[in-house]
C-alpha cells in the first residue's frame, strides 16, 4: 500500500492524467485501478506506447487500448491540447 489513493482523495483530486510505456501492462492496470477507485482517468492521445508481443504489434495494442478498451469504459481519451488546458485549469469535464 502506498497511500496514494488516500492522499489524492484527501486533497480533493478527482481527475488523473496518465502517460507512460507498457500500454498493455502498467498503463492498463493504472487506468483500471484509478477508475475502480472513483477517479476520472484522462489519457492524452499518443502519450503511451508498448512493444510488439506474440499476440499483436505495438500499433494494434495502442489502438485496442486507447480506442476500444479505455475510451469506452475506463478513461476519457483527450488531445494534447486538452491535457494542457486541464493542467492550466481551463478544461471543462
């Protein structure tokens, strides 16, 4: 337990921007976990990547998670411009 969930909730945080590598592992787990804990998960387009694996190549993995898995259930896929607006406090949900 890291205490991160409790810390974020104590600060009134509701939205989390996620970026990173290992789309099909780390990113997927983080996004689903945050969603299950009640956070609004935001994923800026083209800010995650992964490697080819025996089941699909990295481009297919990116599209599957960003366009199908997360965007339809667990997260809001946003543009880089929207992420900047959010960080500046100017984005409407």
